[in-house]
C-alpha cells in the first residue's frame, strides 16, 4: 500500500523499512515483533505508524520465527520479506530492505522494538529532511531531579537516509551495526531532529523496559 507523501525538495518519496528479524534472545520472550502492544503485535504498530506518518510504502523484514510472526500479525498493508541470514545481525536485514525498496526512494529505517515511535515522529523527519543528508530522530534522556541543565540529545531511530546516500551507507553495513559505521565516519552529514515530545526513544531490550509497552 502506498502513501502520497513526497520530499518537497527532490520530489522523492520514502520507503519505510522495519527491521524485525531478531530472535529477542536478550529479552527472552521470543521475537520482539510479537510483543503485545495495545491489543496487537508490536510489529503491526510500528509498520502502521511508518505508513500513517507519510512513508510511501513499508517493507517489513522478518527472520526468527517468521512463519509465526506472519501468522499472528496483520501485514497485508506492507511488503514482507524474510531474512534467512538473520543470525548474522541486523546489517543483513538492512541490506535486504535496501534492495527491496524502490531505488529512487529515501529509506526510513525503524526498529521493531521501539514502541514510542509515532506517526508524528515519522512526519517530522520527512518534513525536516534536506537533500543529500541523513535525518535522525534524537531524544533527551529522563532528567534527574537534581539536574540543573536538561540532558543532551542522543541520536536514535528512526533514521532517514537520503536516496543519494543509500549506496554509500550500504557499503559500510556489516554484522549488527547497521548504518553506525557510516554515521560515525560522516557526522557532518547527519541532522538530528528533537523528538523528545513524542517519546524517550528507548528500545525494549530488558525485562525492566517492558513497561514501555504500557
């Protein structure tokens, strides 16, 4: 399913990529794509918010437990692919999503375990994006009661990669690092957009973070 939101400068659109192939080993509850969130699998919420936020289409990359995830989540609005090499890390899912997306689109990369992702966050990144650059959501950690100054922004996800940079970014992707190597080597190309009013940007990685689902 496609939306009509286009980049006003380059007249290009964005494909959302949901990285949802992990086994959730650290959390110990199976694939995080199936964590319950507001009455449905978390994957449904993440993919839906990308589409509702303005992505032209959404590619969902499954891996561990793919048959179970596909059976439990309603994914008919999205393009679904399965990463058979999901054990090698997130990078292989990133590369599959990049290959599946229209070559003229920007890529908006989202993680399946970030329940705070909202359509407003997606729309903000799309609206803020500048040609030839990477636009990243950034968040302020919770402020300590005795803090004098607000905490500094920390870069997180989603991450909007300009179409012109996709080849260069993909060339650096290995293992579980995703686009991290490219971002570290080219900080001058990254624009951070404050999305702290939408969420803390936290992932659900531990039992203590399951509260984010509520």
